């Protein structure tokens, strides 16, 4: 069926019509031939049976009086029948009484010595018709007559009929082909037009084309449905183009607003940095002066209050520094280049060891981890993640920190893993929020800005960051860096 499937519609229609027409003509011809054979056999059977009965009636007396010459004379009357090739008369005991053989037949053809059943019968074989009839005189059985007739006349008639039907089929096929070529245009021309319009629309994207109306049949309804669909798509395209133009204007306006907002936020950040630091320095300075100049006047409670004031001012100064770091990370322009992450990690660990030389920490850093990104931002990212790992493993007698990479979902994923304090995963939703901390400051000091900074750096590189941990079993921070992780 595959070659037929790829043919044009017009040829398919012609082939279908020709197939149906020739099939019906063939079935009609076979039916006519079978019916004619049946009628010819019936007629031949009745003719030979009638002859057998006539000759049997004329030969009944010959059987009674044992007159074989008269019986042979009666059988020789069959020479006028060209189909009869042999005839035999038997007495009542089944003995051969008289016989006839058509001229030109082989001598070895003889009457059956003793027919299996001497009774009335009519039997068609491949080449002959065998007819057996009883011979009676009054109600008394005198003998039997057997006639063998050829089927040449029927075969000749069948051949003539086959030739006539084949000729009729040939003429019918030519007429059907001519008519199908003319009639298939009623279906193929509209379909070809529909296919041409659809192909043009697909290649050119021109939805302004329309299909002619082909009437109220299925093709006509299909053409109207296609026109309605093209009209809808054309309308939607116009609306999309208008929406795109409006969207570009809206985006440009929003961009200008964001730029203005960023400038205002930058100005606000500097204002906070300068305006808040002066009073904080004054609070810390006067508190320190009071501790030095009036320490003899103040009791222990007053001194404790002053120490708390100074600690709070230092804490507030750290929070301002964290806000400025976040602002700078989101604002500064990125300088993209090749970054050796393994080298940055080694530098960070060396600085941590220099700041806390008494600690013994097992560190494993994978070699050859490089990336394309902003050097300063990625250095800040690793400083925060490795610094957190160093901090949260401070209470472990056998601390371990690991930096490496793995493959997940077809991309590279970096990780920093430690066996430190860990955290409960149900609080992980707040992990990357500014000033959100999962441990008390008395246990592990910090401002809660580090992981928020990490998230912003990862997002600026087009990646994502997440964590897996368990209380007192350490934590693993995973992050990707967009195209750098592919």
C-alpha cells in the first residue's frame, strides 16, 4: 500500500474506480459463465436422458425376445447425436446385450462389463456425461441402457462465452477509464486547490490567502473551515504584532523606571552608608570614652550597659556592610573571563587556615575546575560557602571540607560539602533570605548575608543554588553557573 499512498489524488481516484469496475465486471462474467455451464449441463442431461428412454422403450421387446440385432439397430440411431460417444444395453441380470460406439473413437473404449449400479442415474465427470436408465415393458424390468456423452459442445460454448466476456470487460474498462478521468476532476481539483493553498501558507506564512467555495459537500465545508481558520490566525497575528509593539514600548518604559529605581537605591545605599555610620561612630566613640573616663564612677551594671551599646553599634555596622555588599553585587557590571575555581578555593582555604592556625581540618579540593564568569563575584561566592563550612565545622574534632563537581541532568553541578552542624531541611526555604539565620549567634557568629550573597551571584551567572543537610550531620551546597555548567 505504500506506493499507492504516495500517488496523487487524481490517480488514486482513477485506480479505485477502475478496480471497482473491473472487479464487478469480472464477478458478473464469472456468474454468467457458471450459470451458462449449469444450464448447458441441465439441457444436455435432459436431452441424453430423453434419448435413453426413447431407445429403451424401442428396445424392450428386443430384450424380451432376445433380438440383439434390433437392439443394435436402435442404438445406431444415436449416430445422429454428435455428443454421444458410446451406448450400451444390458439385460436384467446386468449382462451386456448390445453396444454402440461412435465412429472414430478408439477401439479399446468398451462398455462397462458390469456397471456398479444398474439404476437410474446421471453423472457428470471431467469429460463425459454418464446416463443410466432402466428399460421396462409394462411394469416388468427388461434391462438397462447406458449412454456416455462427451462435453465438447459445452466446453466450446464456455470458451466462446469467456472470449465474449473478456471483450466486454476490455470495452467496459476503456469506457470506465475515460469516464473516471472525467469524473475524478470533480473531487481531485478542489482537493489539489486546498493542498496548494495549505502548502503556500506553510512555506510563506501568508495567512491572507483564501480557498474558493466548492459547494455544500464535505470538500466545500472543509474549504470554508480552512478559510475561517486562516482568518482567525491572520487576526491573531495582527494582534500579536500589535501586542509586540506595545510590549516593546512597555519594556522600554519599565527599563527606564528600573534604571531610575536602581539609581535611587544606589543613592540610598550610599546615604545609609554615610549617614548611619556617623551616628554609629559617635555612639561607639562616646561609649568608649565613658568606659575610659568614668569607669571609676560607673558600677558593673553601667559598664555592662555600655558594653552592650558598643556591641549593638558594631552589629549594626556589620549589617550596613552586608547591605552594601548585596547592593554592590546586584549593581556592579560583570567582567566575564576564564576563572580557575580550584585555585580560588585553595586561596580561600589558605586564608582561613592563616586566620585560625590552631585548627586541623581535612580539606579536599578537586583539581582542574574552571569556569567562564566574573572572577571577583565567583571569589566572593567561594569565600562565603567555604567560610561557612569552616565556621560550622568548628565544633567537630575531625572536621572535613570538600569542594568538587558532579554531573546531573546533563550538566555540571559544583558543590561544597562539610560534616559540621548541618540544619533541619524544613527550614531550608529561609536559607537564602537576607539576615535569615538557622543557628543562634551565640553558637555561630554571623550576619545572615553570606548565603543571600551566594544566591545573587549564582543568579547573575544564570544558575541556581540549593542545599541538602541534616542536623549534626553536615551540609552540602550545590550550585550551577548557567552556560558555564554545560
